[in-house]
């Protein structure tokens, strides 16, 4: 069975002017970090907004991330 991954973007901050990209899969949330996807403890950030896959791709291109990372969100066991 294939699970759906949803993408979110956090609010802009001085450190992250375009926000950060979060993926939600199987009830777990992950933030895109320099070494790949890091699992977030707790619930998703309160002000994170849902974005489409296309918007997530645009974010990756703007930030210089490999688009293939969007397909590498970990699956929970």
C-alpha cells in the first residue's frame, strides 16, 4: 500500500527567509535538513501551511535542494 506524503512550509524567519519544508507521512513529520529528512518530535509547527507537491518542488529549486529528496521521505515501520 502506498501512503501519501503531504508537504508544508513553515513561516519565514530571518534564518530561513523562505521558511522550511516539512513532510508529513504516516502521522510523522519530518523537516528537510542538510543531511536529509529529520523527524520532528511532537506535532507539526503550529503555523506551517500545506503546500502542493509543485510548490514543494519550487521551494527546493529556489533553495538549491535536489528534487529527488521529495520522494525520499522516510516511512515509519
